[in-house]
C-alpha cells in the first residue's frame, strides 16, 4: 500500500477553510495510508484531544507555525523514513513545498502540493513568485481550486509546472448539509419563523462583504419590510459591522450570532431563505476569495446564492441556475438580486434544487478525495 506523509500548518483543531479542506481529504484516504506532520495550535492540549480521535497518526511540531527551516525539513524527512512513506502531500504548497527537494532525496517518490487563494496572491509579488516557481519545480503536481487561481499560479510557476497542475477543490458533505438540517427549528428559536431571512455564514473580515449586505438592507427593507439579515460567524470586523448597522438605521433587522460550533452550521444555513456573501477583492489583488465553499454548502442545503465577484467565487455558482454573481462592492446590485429572490418562492425553489443537484454531481467529498488518492499514487 502507498503511504503518504501530509505536511501542513493547516489542520484542525485550528479553525479555517483550508484546515477543514485538508482534514476532510485526509479522513477519506484509504485506512492506514496517511500520517500527518502538523504544527501545534494554542497550548497543545486541544490538539492532543483532537489527534486521539483521528483514524491516523498525527505528529505535532512544537511550533505554532511551521516554516521550511532546516530543522523542520529534517524532522519531516525523519518521519517520512520512519513511517515508510513513499509520497508527500503539502496541505498548502506555500511555503512548506519548498521542502520538496529534500524530501525527494529522503525517499519520496511522489510530491503533491495543494494551492489555495494565498498562493494566487503570492503570484503577484516578485519575491514570492520566485518561491512559487521553486515549489512548482520541486513537486510533481500542484492542485488548484478553479480557473481564477490556476491562471495566476500558472503564470508564476512557469509552463512546465503549469502543465502538471490538476484541479482539486474542496467538497461538500451532503449528509451534513441538506434541506432538513434543522433550519426551521432554529428560526423558531431565533424568533424568525415568519420573517424572510437572508443568511451569511463566514468570518467577519472586510473581504467577505457583510458590510455591503448591511448597506443593502435599507433598499431590501423598502421592498420586503420584515426581512432580516442573519450574520453567522465572528471576527475582527464585527464591531465595525455593528456600528454600520446602527448608522444605517437597520440594527433591528440585522442579527449577529457570533461564533457557531461546526455541528450547528447546517441549521444556520437552513435558517435562511437566501444565502448571500458579496465578497470583493482588496489590497490590489492580495486579499482575494480563492473559491468560497460556503456557496456550495448553501447550495447543498437547498438555498439560492448571491456571490461576490472576487477571485474564484464565481466558480462556486452556476449563474442564473444556482444563484447569481454580483459586484461585491455594489449594495444596489446586491439588494436587487436579494429582493427578487425573497419575492419569488418558485425561483428560490428552482435555484435551490439545481444547486443541490450540482453539488451531488460535481462537489461530493468522496469524488474529490478519490481524485487526490489517484494523484498520490500516480
């Protein structure tokens, strides 16, 4: 059996989309085929509890963020040999993929690096472009989320490495995200049973566009007076968002849930009639949406989606079939799409059902994890 060493900074219990992506892929690999070398999150106790529950061995580095230093590289090579691994999978290609040549010399016959949104940002800066080129040369395959990230990363790594790139986006668990996920009960608990609900599930940071949703609320309320915006998640932007809701006079129609346990996320999606996250690109393209798995989780739950036009977010929407892509900075455009959806139950149903079919056809974890299994064994 092939055995793979996963080298990653992005692994639970540290929260985040890449962390969930790597973990979901790892647990769906054949039994006994992976061992994980990961950084430590917080004081290590939570890591120890999490690691004990995994179906594979997790070895933690003492640092909170691993970088490809000689020490970390030696440790990865030692684990590779001790565990008889014949392939390496970098949970995020940058920067740990810089270890690829040393790990190949240590016996790795196959090296795969996953790329995300931040590698697309690296591709725009001269110094980090050179590092990406080295990573592309040292690995056998770099994966990419969608066409947006592929085009930018390919330009940085050069034609030879670009020709070896393979699409591998994150997936959606249909058994977890589905129309009967507890949304109706949660609406009642929140006192929203009889109100049209626009839901946004995301970290509260400027790129995600919760402020644009709040800016759109006066126009939405003019057409749908009892509508409510349910903002699910937490982050450094929350204070600014609360002040914005006060300043626009819509505080009574905006609900902030704060951080929500992962087990309760499906119900929070299901509490909405429409999902909206009008993300936008910031900082000259350095702060960009890589894909937007939340749109696909919403589609799996049966909701129509309104997505921003940042980076790879449009790859997670079939325009006019599962939802709409709008300029992430345009409150009028966001409001127009949301009002149309809230006022048309049949349209919501049609887009929601199409979204669920699309997820089943193209975005299931088992399909995508099987693709990774093949890449590692090639």
